[in-house]
């Protein structure tokens, strides 16, 4: 897998993770999923992917992104 393909995959996974987190925060996850949803784990997974993406496409913005944590 080349860098472009890896980045595309990471962005898609990050977007999917963000969508689940947003649905959870809005109370809109289906009942079965909401019961088993581990917010800390999901957020950490999203954040790790987002760090990779920001570091890859905008190294000059990585420190700023980290400062929001």
C-alpha cells in the first residue's frame, strides 16, 4: 500500500469514527450500539488517526492540533 492509499484509508476510518462519536454524543446511536459504545476507546482511536492525518498533510499544523487536546 503506497502513502496515498494509506492516507485515503486513514481519512475514511477517521471520518467513520467521528460519525459514530457524534451520533453517540447526540444520543442517536441505535440502542444496541449505544449500550456497548466505549467513548474513551473510540475517541482515542479517532484522535490517533487524526494525528496521523494532520502530521502527514500538514506537519506545520500538528503542534496546533495537539494543543486542543
